[in-house]
């Protein structure tokens, strides 16, 4: 019995219908090549983007100072370089000092 050839929904390649797999992340049926490439792309994406995100988080932590509003007691962070926010995000009281 000959297997029916169908088109992969992701890459458009024609493959036997028995080789297609349901990919939960993509929410579609894709071919084995797309599944292999997905693993490779996922590893590369994690390696590249997590390093960039970690640097951004470190920079954000270093440039912000913890502050407690004297009027309402709300705790928030103020950017030490730009002095933003100038008012409490909760009660809108003016920030007098650090």
C-alpha cells in the first residue's frame, strides 16, 4: 500500500502522511525535518536571548534604587540616573529624597 503524500503546514515540503507529527508548540502537524530544526532553533534562541536578557536585568537592577513612600508606605524603585518616577505610583505624592 502506497502512503499518501501531503504538504507540511510549516515548510511546505511534500512528505508521506505517516511521517507527520503533531507539534503542540506550533499547534499544527509538521514534518520530521521541521521537528529536527525546531530543536536546533530552540537551543540557539535560548543561548542567544537568555544572555541578552540577563545583561538587561543586571543593568536594570544596578540603576534602580529601592524607595518607600513617606505618605502611604508603598515600596517601589527609582532610577538613580533619571530620578524617575518623581511621584509615588500608588498615591501620587511627590518623592522628596532618596
